[in-house]
């Protein structure tokens, strides 16, 4: 994915996207370079403050038990202005990309 702005996770570490794996009405899913077990969902449009807060809360509520049975956000994605623009989650099919 080619983006002008730097995208970081919740810890401020830069995230580099690989190929686009899917596209839907609200966002696109991308491979993450160096992480074959994770993917990134990036929303097409800016998120409301409520939606950003919801994603941040979901990341805080993750547990290993929950991750065994669901595809749940494990980290946020932020743009240069620190707004949440998406999230990182385990690969849906559980297989390496």
C-alpha cells in the first residue's frame, strides 16, 4: 500500500503494508510486512471519535482466550495526527500469508 503519511501502531512503531488482501465497503485489509500471522484493516473514510474509542477499547479488552475463537483487534493503527484509522488483527484463515 502506498501512503504518503507514516502509519504506526499503538506503541508508535511504524507499520509497513504488503499487498491488499481484500476490499469492502468500509475498509481494506492488507498484509503487514514482517508479520505473516497479522493483517491490517484500514478504513476508507475518517472515523468518528466514538468509533476510534470503540476500537481502542476493543484492543484493551483482548485476551488470549478471545483470540483463540475470534478475529479481534490486537492493536490500533494511527496516522500522523494520531487518529485511529484502523486496526491490526490476526489473519482470518489462521494461515501464514
